[in-house]
């Protein structure tokens, strides 16, 4: 009976480890896809002045990196 109990404990532990690792990998994969999609969002085409600086409303920007100068 004791051998059976240890075997069940090991099996349950293994299943838990596999589920945790699988969940983490699945989450990382979906998180990476969502962050890649955000960076490829449509960035507005701002007009440029004679110095090459962009101008316009920052409310059109998808992120701070795409704000006009």
C-alpha cells in the first residue's frame, strides 16, 4: 500500500509540474504575439516642417514612440 501511495504522489506531482510549465509557455507565447501586434499598429503619417520635424496632434499616436516631434 505504501509503494502505491508514493507512486500516486509522484504522478500527481509530475502532472502539476507539466501543467504549470505548459501554462507558462502558453501564456508567454500569447503575450509575445499580443506585444508584436501592438508594435505593428498603424502609425499616423504626420506632416513635416522644413527642418524635417513632424507636427500634428498626439491624440492620433498609437504610442509615445509615434508622437510627432
